[in-house]
């Protein structure tokens, strides 16, 4: 599949994987709709997209209220009249035990990671069904395949993303719509710094695993190739983390022993 001359909506486009995907697609003369909360950062990305030769539209959206996000996005997309690809890269993490976490933390993480994805899909799906083609990309995580301690909110939301995408893929398989689930491992972004603590506040510090992870640009490159090959799912990781989903299927008891005493 060629990704040229498309209208592409990317959430979480102000930084990290979303930003790098926007810059990657920008080199192929696309119209790119950039969404996130940080308007100033979106404008900087938009300038880079234009320099690379594509059209950029800054469209701020806050997925901490998925219902409102869908309402706002639906109005915006109605004016455009088409969307060929939607990528939900907006996301948030958390780090605390089940005992420590408040319900508010679980709801906050699910709202952005899971219900945010649903709001994106509900917005773009009518256009894709009418056109008989399109691509929907969800950024899940290796944590959406393998659970580990202190990540119950994040991992639970990403498992939900994987399950939702499996169901969506089955529903639209014969209607020309491609669904790709991306499961990154450690990528050097601000996700750990912005992760919520047990009270729902950003932790403000990264982790050695994240700081030693692959670059967002490398991750975006691998996602791009998975899209071109129209894969259903891709694990984008390196080292032991890249084997975790497979080990979880083949040797679940062994993997549980490995992750029991460490953070993933």
C-alpha cells in the first residue's frame, strides 16, 4: 500500500511516536491533521510537515473527555469530507500498585487510551465505509500483551485496545478497511515522565528502560513499513521485550516468574 496523497489524522502528534509519524508521512505529499492538547507544539510540527512538502492542519483535541473529543472531531471531519487514515497515538501511562491506585487514575488512563481510540474510530469509520477503503492504526503496547507489576491501569487499557482492534478488524475485514495494532516496547518518549502516580499526578521522572529505548523515529519507520505491508499487528521493540508477547503465549508460567520481580 502506498501512503501518498492521503488525508491522515494523527492524535498525540505533538511529540513522541505521533510526531515522528507525522514527519514520516510528510515526505510523501499527504494532508496531515495534527491533534493533541499542546497547540504550540502542534504548530511546530505543522511547520516541519510543510517544509517536508505536505499540507498540515492543526486540530487541537483533548482526549481526557472522549465524548467531547468525538463531538468536536466529527464536526471538523464533516468539513473536510474525507479521511483516509486515522492513527491514535495519544496516550498516557501510570505507575503504582493496585492497592495504591485510585479509581480516578484507572478512569483517566482508560479515557485517553481506550475510549479515546473508540472516539477516533467512531469519527472516521463512516467516511471509510462510504469510500470502501481506509486504514485505522492504534498504538497499543507490549504491555497490552504482557502484564507486569505497577502497570495495571496502563496495561489494562492497552489490553483493551488490542481486543477492540481485533473486533473491529473482524467487522470491517471485507469492506476494504485495514486495521493495524502497534505494540511498542521501550521508546524514548516522555511517557514515563507524564505517567500518573497513585494520586493522578504526573510522576515527572523517566526510567532507565525508557531512556535506553529505541528512538521515536525508529519506531515510526517500523510502523510505516508495517502499514505498507498491511500487517494486522506488529511488535516494535528490541531485546527481551520484543520476545515477551511470544513467550507469554508459549511459556506463560515461565514469563510470569520473570516479570514477577521486576518492572516492565
